[in-house]
C-alpha cells in the first residue's frame, strides 16, 4: 500500500501495486517446444543473420573508395 499512498500524494491514483504486475524472471512466457517458441527462435536467428551480414558489409566497405562504395550500394538496391 506504500506505493498507492505515494502515488496519491503526487496527484496520481492507482489501485494496483507494482508488485502484482511483475512476472517472475524464472518463468517463460512461451511453452517449451510450442509453435510460438519455434517461430520466435527462427525469427531471432534471421535477425541475427541480417545484423552479422550488415556488420560484415560495414567492415568490408571501411577501406573502399567512396565511388566504389556508392556503386556497390546501388547494385544491392537494384537486386531488391
């Protein structure tokens, strides 16, 4: 109730304490082996692959001349 009293004094009213809104950190929101978990893992892997690819491209283009870099970027855009 301490949180509610502090909130009322500041002009904000609340009926729930913040403790009831927190999920225990040792519980998973997704069921192990569920389709949702598989989709999440697959999508996280795809995002990581994109990030790694962008970082590799960035490292390769550090030493490139600006004209070559611009041409390479245009070529990449045309492929899409």
